[in-house]
């Protein structure tokens, strides 16, 4: 007869099973869970009037309210008729997209993540935070319907780490039919021509969607810290560029980047979207916290 393990000591089989499960868990998911857990400590759910079971408030009866909503006991105490409203954690669909084009593979230093790695982390961490709040989440252009709970996070992690998903990536999302009043979050370097970005945003906004743009850049793309003669190579088939003195064009480069950001800000404002920037040398939690605040705001 096998000997039972000592109290408080896991069996060897259980330990091996746990180790196998841990090894199979994608590193991206582990990192995303960690980032989301940190941010979750500083945010709260959004309460809205709905069909939940928790009492929220009384308000006066209005034409169009269902008779079943009337609270007769409360109404008997005063002259006006009151209805009983309950609260719920809004379960809307949120569609996430991240740029997987070749330009996102850039990083200026070995210790930094690539833009793609940071965009993937922010995308999945956002999904984790949303799923914990009861939201239904999906990847835009994936062909997979939104879902909620832990299952959807595992599915998203597999989709995002599947090598087949990297075939023919586009720098901007394709416009597709989505539920009205959903939210869309786009992560990318957003360095495409402004008219192209405008067309993508307008296509989604025209369907009644709220959205959020998060520009992810390497710090060198903001500051152009190089000096002297530098050869720049394009990551998406562009011709190389040899600059004799980088310091001579640094100011013009920064002005052009700022013009791109000003255009993105104006574009987002016109569409009723939010726009934020994030550098890969900064903690991902700061970007996720700012995004969560923007998503929690009610539409104007």
C-alpha cells in the first residue's frame, strides 16, 4: 500500500502536474496577469443602472417605464410614484487590436522590449482587466466572437502567440461590422499617414463605436539621440536613408513627430475617441491605468 504524503506536503504527481501547467502557460499571459493585477489595485468597477439584483436607487416614475419597475411600498409613503433601479457591472463588448507590422519589431537597445512586445503585453493586460470586470472581450479582425471570463483570456493568449497569426500583418485594422456602442482599443506606433488612420477610425466611428488610440514608441523614436553619420534602414521594405549629420535634422524630425501626434489628437477628438502615448522604456502599468480611466468615462 503506498504511503501517504506528510500533512501539508503536495504529492509528487500533483507537483509535476502543476509544474507542467506552469510551463505551458505562455510567458505573455503571466506578464499580462501581473500588470493587470497591479493596475487593478488602483481602479474600481463602473456602476450603471441596469438589470442586476443589487439595489441602486429610487427615482420618480417616467412615461415609458415598465409597471413592474414601480416600487409600491416606497410610492405609498409619498405622493409621487417611484421606480426601483438596480445596478450592474456593464457587460459591453470591447474589441482590442495591436499593430503586428514589421515596424513594431524595432527597439533601440537590447534591454528594451520591442514595440510589438509592449503592444502585445498592453493588449492582453487590458483584456485581463476587462474580463475581471465582467466585460466581453475579443481581438479585432480575428474572426472570433467576444467572450468573458478566464476562458477568453486563455484563448486570446493563444491567438496572440500563434505564429500563423502573424501572416500578412497590416499597420491598421480592417473595418468590420461590430455591435453598436461597443468600444475599440488600438495599440500601435500610429506612424502611418494621417489620412489612412483617419479612414480606419472613421470607418469604426461610423458604426457608433467609441474608441481609444494608444501610440507605442521606442524612446529613440521620440528623441532621435544619434549623432554624426548614420544609416537608417526601413523595416517594411522602404529604401535606406544615409544622414551625414543626424544632429542637423533632429529638430525637424521632432517637429514632424509632434505634428503627427497633433494630428492624432485632433482626429481622436473629432471622433469622440481618446488618444494617449506610451514609451517602451516606461512601466506598462502607467499606460494601462490611463487607458482604463479613459474607458471608464461615460460618452459625452
